[in-house]
C-alpha cells in the first residue's frame, strides 16, 4: 500500500515542503530503501523509526518498504524526517487513518522509545507550511512556542509517536497549542549590561557611539590599552533602538536555523551582539560548511558585530568581511548549492594604535619602531577603513575623571534619543520596506533624502577636494550627517551636522 505524508526541509533560511511517500509491499523480502538524495542522517533515521514504532506498541512488519523523499533535487538533511517517515510507515501498513494526514505537516526527531525530540529551523518550517496553505503542523512539544510565532496555522505539540497515533484515531486528542499574546509594549530585558553612566570620561566616544547606534553606522575605536574600548563596546546594546516585530522575526529565523534559541524565549527582542574571537575561521565568520550555516556576520544581523583587537583578525579574514559590509548579505557557494544569508550588521572595531599599544600616548612611551607601527596599522586595508564611517580616538582618561564619583548620563537617556532618531528614519522610509536605518540607503535614496543647505554643500565640496574622497566616502559622509541631523531633529542637513560627520572620517595616515 502507498502512503503520502508531508514534511518540510530547511534550505538556507527558508522552508521547502517535502513529500514523504512510503510504498509497502507485504509480499516481498524484508528491505527498507530510502531514495531522493537523503544524507547520512536520513539513513540513520530508518533505524530510529523502526525502534520507535516497535517501542510504541505498534507493528513494523518485516517486509519491503520503499521510501521516496520528493522533490529529489532538494537535499534533505537532519533528523526532522523521523516523524513523517514513521507516520508514512504506519499509514502504509494501515495503522493510522489516512484522511487525518490531509492538510497536515509532520516534523520531529524520534528517540528509540518513540518520544519526539526538538528540531532546528522550526520558524521557517512553520512559516512555509502556513504560506502553502496547510491547516496544521505536528511539532515536538518543546518547539511549539517557537512554531506559534506564525499566526493562524494550528500547532499540535507531539510528546511521542504513541500519543500522535492516539490523537489521529481520536482516542486521546492532543489539544492545539494556545498562543501567548505577543506583548511588544513590554521593553526587552537589558539587565546586566554595563551602563554608559559608569564609564568615566570619553564623552566624545559616547557621542560617536550614540550616532552609530542611531543610524547603524560602523565604528572603529582606536586607543591605548585599558581606557575603556571594550567596556564601551559591551555597553552598546543598552543604547540600541528596540527592534520592530519584523526585525525581531527576521533575526529569530536566523537563530532558529542556527539552533541558538532558548526554549523559554521563542522571539528574540534584543538586538544581537556578537563578539567573535580573532582566531575565528572564515566559515565561522561569514558562514559555511558543506551544508552552509549562518556565520557570525548573519548572527549579528540587525545588531552589532564587535571585533575587538581588529588587526589581530588577520588580513584574509578582514578582506572577507568587505563583501557583507558592502552588500549587507553573504552569498555562499558550494558545489551543490548557492545560498544567501542576510548580514546587515553594525561593525564595531577596537584596536590599539601599535603593537605595544602606546603610540601617541602622552604619558607612556611607545616602544615600537615606526616601521612596526606602520605595518600594524596597514593590516587594515584602505577599502576596509573606507567602509567604517566613524573613526574615533579613545585617549587615556585623566586621573581626576577616573576618581570622580559623579555618574555620567545613563544608557536609558541616550537610548531615548536614539529611538527618536530611528523613528524619524522609519517614518522617512515608510514606503521602502528594504530600508530600516540611514546606513541602508543606496545612492538614489542618498540623493533624495540627504539634502544639505548651501553652507553645508560648500563645506562638502571643499572637503571632497582636500581629502580626495572616493565616491563611497562622499556617500558615507552624507548618510552619517543624515543621522546626526536626525538626532538633532532637523529635516535639512546643515553645516554643523556635516562638520561632525567629516571629522569622523579616517585620517589617511594614523601614524
Ligand atoms: N573610562 C573608563 N571608565 C571606567 N572604567 C574604566 C574606563 N576605562 C577602563 N576602565 C576599567 O578598566 C577595565 C579595562 O578596560 P577595557 O575596556 O578592557 O580597556 P581597553 O579595551 O581599552 O583596553 C574596564 O573593565 C574598567 O574596569
Ligand atoms: Mg580591550
């Protein structure tokens, strides 16, 4: 007898419907063949399916089964097919009612005892099932809260294969998962972060980070060791604007596929903050593997990628970063597949000015040779530096300031201004779903939205000539000054906004 069950695969960040066909032949010798490009995990899955069925008190007749996973062109990976495969076997051997399989999707890994286990990528799976018009989806119990982020489709949390069979026969019905009300008015939890108020001095650095956060611009902090660069970067998440629901779902989807979501927090509300170590591999940074997974640049999507000790990452790694910084996504090509992952992050770098760290420091003498200083700084190529809008020096803090007990401005106050500036951006880009912040603007939007007044235009022209700026740098200055004007609540970019943006440009030579 032939049975058909629907399941769903994850390709990149998207779900793809998979049809599981099981042909049972009771008059042949025992065999269990799976066709349709299954990977090793699917082959293993037949062993789990066999044990799970038998240990659930059901029959697994020792005859011939031919399983087809369609479409054949799709590579199916992972153990998420255990449950549909088991249901397919049971349907083909007349142990579940066929009419109950219509309009339903099954996903889940099986343990040998028949209990249903967590699978990754539930969010894109359920989203696709809903898009394709399926009425209900059977998922592992622990994945139900995440599945429930997709509205309308019925979510049935399945504890075990035995429970599922009883449910299908309506002997003991599993109640559909009841969705929690999504309360976006409750602010996300930012406890435990360093408050900007506790960072002494460095007022101009805090200002630079506020501008960066307001428009999602890239920043590089340069200064001697122990002055608070790492401290400031860690405090950054507390001043970032809250994500919209669309942004939150977009980020959650990436973490769902990367299997990095906590069960009790199905929706990520706080912008990602990723701080990879400088020994990270290229695949770890931009994504990869024979079946590509999102890398740090994608895990930092809509948030911050903090690269401490930036020159230590090595020239090759830093060059690999240029493409995602420019395109705001990464494309990974493998023999069998080309995938695209979003990677719209704010790059925050920190570095010492030289190997010993004290070049230019007024108190401690630098012990590096001029050639060593140059070599160190040249690890960051011109094109990479050009893509960092805000360069800010972080000097040694005066003893008086360090010991001063007065607190600075708290993060919450800074965040309020950042939120307001981001609201202005969202209102401006209402009609263009692609744009969330000023940093997302392309040349035509820059022409349209970044009008400077006469004095500003004059300053810009002079600077362009004097600093011999590239067209990219010119556009980046305009985008940055747009953010500075947004923080000031101004529609027109004036000379003061431009002057601030220009002084954040990298100097041609630091040494
Ligand atoms: N401006 C500052 N205000 C308060 N504490 C500071 C400041 N700068 C440094 N510190 C203290 O020194 C420690 C080291 O600072 P860190 O941010 O790691 O320096 P850097 O990254 O610039 O080398 C911090 O954890 C903090 O305790
Ligand atoms: Mg540091």
